[in-house]
C-alpha cells in the first residue's frame, strides 16, 4: 500500500529475489551463480514486467467492461528511452527491487545501465509523445498510442577523426526486448497499389496490388502510482505470403523471397529527418501502412461496443501528431463509405468529428506534400477520395469568397504544377474538429501564417493552443533523485502529491532565503555536475573542471536552432581571453560549454557545424593560456539517457532559435525544472517560462518575431556586409577562415550562410547575445543570488507538467474521462 492509500502490487523483497531467480532459471535458462550484469538486467526486467502485465490486463479488461470513450494518439515517433527505472518508480517498487538485487550481489544502477534506449524518434515530437503517454496513464485516462515498430531506431552518431559525424545503424532489438509483447493473433491486411473502380454514390472497389501484413506489438505504459497501465501498439510489417511456392517450384529462389523482402522493408528504419521533408516513397508507405492498420484496429474495437456506426465519434477521438498520420482521414472515409455503406456526407461528418490535429512547426521546408502521381500509384482509392473532398471543399470556399481565385489556389488540397502535390496540412485541417499549436506564440503564428485562410473560412474557434509539457516523473524524480528527495522533505507532502500536482512546487518559494536550504540545493547541483564529469571521463577519457559553470545546448542540429551562434560566441570569448593578461584572466569565472545533438545524414550545413564545434574544441581545450577558463565539448550520440545525465547537471542552458522558428521546445522546461537557468530568445515556450518565473530569473536577448520578416527583407534587398553590420562577429568569422581551428576553407560554406543572406539572422542578434552572456557571467559571480534564481525557477515550473497538457486535450478536445481500475 502506498503512503497515499492507493494499492500497489504486493511484492516484498523476498518476492523480488524469488521472481528474479525464477526468470534466470526458466525464461533465460541460466544458472543464478553464473550470471553477468546483462543477464541480471534481463531477469530483473522480466520480473518487473510480470507486475506491469497484471496491471495491464486489469486495465484493458476494465476498459472493455466499462466501454468508455477512448482517445488514440497517432505518432510516427515515440522516443521512449529506457523503461526499467521508470517502470519500477511508477510501480512504487524501486526500493524493494534495489534491496532484492543487492541481496543477489548486484547493484541496481549497474543493471539499469545495461538497457538500451528505445529511440524510435528524432527529437521534440517523439519525446513529447512519450511524455503524453506517461501523463495519460498517470491520470487514468483511456488513451492508447499507435506507432511503428522500427527495426532500427535513430542512427548512432560517431565522430570521425576529422571531427565530422558518421552514422551507424541502431539495432536496438538485438538482445530481445522484454518490454514488448508480440500479438501474433492481432494481424491486419494492408493493401498498396492496384486499381480503384468507381461505383454509384461515391463508393468504389479497391483491388489488386500488393497486400502486406501488419503484426501488433504491445508496449506497457504504467501510470505513476496507479494500477492503470495503458498500451502503446506498434506495428511490424510482414509479407502476407512469406514464400511464393510457385516460384520456388519453378526453381527461382530469389523471386520466391522477393515479396517478403519488400514487405519487411516498410518498418525497417525510422527516417532520420527532423523538420525537413524528404519525399521518399517508402516513407509514404510507412505512413499508410501505419494509419491503415491502426484505423482498422480502432474500428474493430469500436464495433465490439455494439453501437451504431454513426456513434463512432462518441466513442473514438484520434489525435494526429503533426501531418504524418493525415492519410488516416481519407482512410476512415474509405472504411465508412466503401466498407460500411455510410453515405458520403454522413461519413465526412463522422470523420470531421473524430480527428484532432496538432501542428509542431511552421518552417516551410517541414510542411509535408506528396506528388500526386506517387500517391495515385500507391493509393489509387485515397487519391480519388482526396480529389472528391477537394471539389466539395473548394465549392464551399467559392461560395463564401466568390471569385477569389488566389484564395482557392492557396486553400486547395492540391498544389498545382508539374507534378501536382497533395498538401497534407490542408487535408489535416479540413478533416479535423480542432487544430492546435504547441505554445502561445506558435499557435498565433499558425493562425496568422500557414492557416490564415482556414481561420477566415472556418472561424477562429477551430484553432487553439495547448502548450507542451514534460513528465516530472522521468524529468525530475527519475533523473534527479536527490533533488526529488529534497523537494519532498521541504514541501511537507508526499512525493506522489507534488509529482501529480506540480504547482505544489511553489511551496519551495518560502525557503528561497533559507541559507541551509540553499546549501543543500547547491550541493545537489554540484554532485550532479560530478556525476556528469564522471560519465564523460569514463566514456570519453576527458577530465572536466566541475567548479566551472556548466553551459549546455543539446538538441537536433538545425540552422534555425542556431548552434552556430553559440559556437561563435565561444570563439569570441576565447579570443577575448587570449588578449587578457594572466592577472585579468584570474577574475574570470571558468566555463564549460557542452554541445550534443544529431544532424540529419543529408543535412550538409548541420554536419559541417558539428565538425567545426569539434575542431574548435580541440584547439581551445589544448590552449594552456585559456583552458582553465574556457573549455568546450561535443558529446557524441545524444539520447534520452544522455539527457537524463546532462540536464540535472546544467547551470545554464541555451534555447536561442531565431524568433518565430521554434514551435515550443521542451528541453527548456526540463532544464528549468532541474534548477538550470535559461538563456534564450523570445521564442516558443521560452516566453511562457519567463512569464512564470519572472524576467529577472531568465536571460533573454535578440530581435522579436515581428522584426524577423522585415529584417529578412532587408537582408535580401539591401544587404549590408557583416564587417559593417557586426564587426565583432566578422572578426570571429575571419579567425575561422584564416585557419585558426584547422583548414578554414572547409568551413567556408557554413560561414557563407552568415555572410550572405543570413536567413537565421545571426548578424542581427550576435551583439545582444554577447551582452546576454556578460549578464550571465555577472549574475554567476553572486553565487547565492544564482542559487535563489535556480530555486525560484524550479518552483515555478508547475504549468509545464505534461499532466496539465494532457488534461487539456482530454477535456477540451477528446471529451474523455478518467476510467479507474477498481
Ligand atoms: C516530414 C519531416 C518532419 C519530421 C518531423 C517534419 C516535422 C517533424 C517534426 C514535427 C519536428 C518536430 O519535432 N518539431 C518539434 O516539436 C516539438 C514538440 O511539439 C516542439 O517542442 C519543437 O519546438 C518542434 O521543433
């Protein structure tokens, strides 16, 4: 029984050891006296899984009995990270497992460390999906995730001797995965290609082509201190006929296995592009394979409720995580019209009452559009449906705005040209009941830029905001246990209470001025910095000065996120240090700058940025004049697990995108929750973080969103040389060109993005960035004041719990309620 009276799985320490030994002997068929950490991990994971499964079964049974309205979160990415530690904490069994494992002669943290990340995502969108599953289960909401079971997750990043990024595959399933259950009984046929023959009244028959099998794998999603254990269903593709016997008998072995090869390819790899669309046929195949399997499964479950088809939206809500699952809209139309005999207009009203669409980016290069000829070939019936929907839709637009041809062209589901393209955001918008962005500023930009015409057509009430959130379970309790304990002691409530009502953190404010509390707070930050330093020493063989300020920027490499601005700021600082006398330097606060993040394999400028970071680091870390005051590291292969070590150790984190480009950002919330201060632009959720913690506790700089468009116009039509616009920056660029950090010509293409065009406005923001960095230095001099800022920051993070975000989706969009397991 948990302290708050809710029921746990009963498992005392002897039960734990018994269960582990049992799994060693039976599931693993090994001897307990002869087992290594990896074997121990597998047995411990299976022991924990037994408890998850009991809860999972009870939860699903309860849903079947009570038949509540359910919500489904369709996401092509779920960036889950590791499961064991999180599962034990959520089950309330961490202490008993720690002791049990100890009795068997192992250390729980070493065992936890054996698990590989489930890295089925690129970045923000995928990790958000993972946080939302945790919050849904923790609040006992009937929510399932649907995604793909990629055989290879996001690539492993290696750094070559010359400093550039190399990619290696991530065979994460190599050692088997205890957290998934194959459901060989849940299989669905998915068709591709073939032809669609129109019948009367909008119906058609789609036949021929190729059929592929979708096999379900279920992943248990435990809520925090509740029995509710939800499901994440991931689909694997399989050949429908594994072997073509006819070809085999004819002696053509190659041909016999061919169909099986192409079917299995569909779910083999996660596409590693973040915020950039590459129009690969296989990616479109993935999107259809996944949405078709998921909708079929959802329809089957709805039918088990025994309700008339017209009540579908009363029992099903489907959230589209960006435009990636937009094919679910024509697919549900196809199911209703072609297979369930629902009249076209009625079907459309069911569809538009079922779907909800979240946009995660306004960057033009990220907006999905697919060539009509490709879609016609792969999905002939869906192409018909899209054309039919477009016709009716454009007629309605014409009726509301007669004679406005430009408007029709902008709003059409089809972009004209050779070839034509299907615009997925337009389709997602017209097929959904509500459209939302992920932070206040971003949602405004959605309404005033990419969706402007649609706001004018549908009315503004269809469009709203749900600011992103993060789960405080993983991003505080799990990754920063010492801080979690201190918070619990200080607040005078149970850990469960504040972790489920994060606004309770405000109770820390009354202790801000207590020197004893400040000291404990600072000591925890210090030991987290030492933990990080230890990790870097063990993995990279590098020693780090833990007395220095830890300054961290970790996120996907992208020009809009401006890692280059940070890098050029470091070079600027280095050059300034070089000019100082040894006496002057002694007054400087030492600083260690950390970078981590992956670049899309085909993104040349992003990869060049990594190479420059690595080579600048080599020079400055080796310079005897300055190395005690400034060093810089690029930590390879950024992951959820690495983030869990880096975030609690940061004094300062950087979120410095060009204003108006970062939809929200979520790591900004994670750093602040762990008492790291924020250096950022007036962009995304940074703005709302500043609103919560107050301007005096964050460091802001740079131009605001409304200025950006105007400045870009000037850059295009009235360019001013960088030497004139920003001499300090020009000096830094020149040093790099001149070869101070290795052959400068290598970096010319990167430097030229700034010298010419400067789309992301580094020349406009550099001076104010340098000023902000000086303010940071000045603030860090007064360590007590810094610690107070740190405490105040954590205390005001209540709003950014993903529990709040998910509850908003549940109440305002999905209309679902908690469904408690009795
Ligand atoms: C089609 C290629 C592609 C792939 C992924 C386009 C767009 C994406 C994602 C939508 C990019 C993404 O992850 N966006 C991030 O979403 C986070 C969660 O809402 C936000 O916090 C980030 O600001 C946003 O960049």
